[in-house]
C-alpha cells in the first residue's frame, strides 16, 4: 500500500509550528543558562573551598598544580581543571565574597536563585549600587548587629548579586577578574552592564579599556532638582563624562558640522557610546517656534526614560549662552513633540570640548529644565600610568600554561 504525503495548508497548523519552534528556542536558551549557572556555581564553590581551607598555606606552594593533576586524573574528560583555571576560580570567589554576607562553608552548597535569561528581571544598577556599597561598608564592622529587616535586605542583595554572577559566561568573568581584581564594585558594574547590553567578550574589553566605570554617571546635572526622584537616578546613570568620540577618527582641525556629520556617519558606535535605550530621531530637526523656524542639532528618544533628548555638541569651551539655547529647544519639544501620558519631560545633554565646573554648575542652577553637561575626547583613552600596562614576569608565568593548553587543543 502506497503511503500518501500529507499536505497541510491550514493557517492554524503553521501557527502551531511557529509556536513550537519559538518554545524550542526558548527552552534551548533556558537550558544553556541553567548549564552555565551550574558550572559557575561549581567554580564558585571550588574557589571558596580553596580559600576557606587555606589550602595553599596548608599544603604548600605547589598545591594548585597538584590539585590540577588529581582532578584531571579523577575526571579525565574534564577540560576545566588547569592550574590557571583553578586560580581563576579562587579569584572569582575572592573578588565578590566581600559583597556577600554569610557565605556557605566548605562542603555546603550555596543557595542559588532561579536563573532566568530575561534582562528585565535584573535589579536596575542605580537602585543596587548604593545598597551594595552600604552593605560592603557594614560588613567591615567587627561588632555588626543587624535587625531582622537588615538581615533580609542583606539576603536579598546577596541573592541578586549571585543571580547576576551566574548569568554571565565564564570567559567574561575571567576578563573582569583580570581587569578589576581589587574592586568588586567595578567588577559588579561590568557584570550588570554585560547582562543589560548583551556584550560579547570583545565589547566588554572595549568598554573596560575606555574606563566606562569611571566615566559612568559622572556628568554635571541638575536632575535631582528638576526630575522626579524615581527618574533622576536613572537619568544620571545614563550620562558619561567624558564621552569617548575616538571612533570618529578626527585628528586634525575640525568644526562643529564636521564633528556632527562624523558622529552620525558612525551612528552605531555613537549610539553605543551614548548608552542604553537611545534611538536616533534626526539631525537639524526642524521645529516651528512662533514665526521662526528653529533647527535642533541632534534629537534622540530614550526608551528607558520615555523622553526626548536634545543633544548639543560644542567644539569649544562651555558658555552660559549654551544653556539658554538648549533650554529653548527643550521647551519647544515639550510643547510640540511630547505626548501627554506617553512621554516624560525632555532632557537636554550638552557635550562640549571643555568646561569650567563652577561655571557649568552655576548655569545648571539657573535653569528649570533637566540638563546634563559633559566633555568629549577625540583621542583614544590610554592609562594615565604606563606602569602595569606591560606584563610582569609573574603575569607571563601565569599566562604561558594557558597559552600552551590552548595551542594543544588547536593541534
């Protein structure tokens, strides 16, 4: 008996197929996230055991190499037990442990919150950092006494931190450990930025090299006075000072038109430097004010803040008059572009080549509009000190085993 092929053209059938495919992809993401989290939990606990047991003091300086050999012998198919990777596990624990109260002891598994791939479930960085800093300071006290409420807060913060740590690939962790080894706040910042923006490892390295942590949220603003409390912190977090415009490649003489044109010719990099949620609306955006036409240099919309952002770039030194011009554009946007019930008040961002901080602060105090003032830099960001940029003998000795292992795997 000949079997007939089935030809189904029903829209419900194809809709079902699409739904199944979507569910399958989501299950793959959840499975990969789960596997990554379980692996990182093991790495964390192994690093914790090394520290808690004081293993290197107890069993000698060659302990890490011995541990590597023995773990490979008992787990011949495992590729994660190189001496270098074991040291990373130890440093993984040491880096973040100061932020976490009551870490489990040797042999105990840490409580791992449910890991989900949805970024929206992460606690916003602005609301976490002050609490984490406060907790870190409290943990240094010898006679720490906590109420039940304080204990619950500490536990909640610890769970949030661990959930974020478990959501980032191990390769990213190694980069952050290398670059932020003595600063858990800085390391946690890059962890959360990686989650929020979906950074690859190369993107992570790029932003670390431009000192994003040191520049993040540093613009002079009047947001605390001109924006609601629930908005002002988030708006401040979205600023930088200085902005890094090295991607434009401008090295010689230039004017404002050339700089703005070059920024827009590199719009993807420009938006990345501006930060999360910025969408480009237009250049020299026409707006009618009374009987005259006005042209806004650069107009953006920020999805996180649900507001228009008027951006002015000045190639010279900041002047008082710049605030008046920017404020006028912002008021015009509020009257003509802002939609009631949808958009929040327009924000202004003035980016200049240089500014006098006192003058800029006076100008901000004179305005009732929410404005930020920052500088920009066209040169590539280099470290202020050459010391530390050339690998030491100890760093080379640490790096060589890893390079040899990678070379053996590629043969």
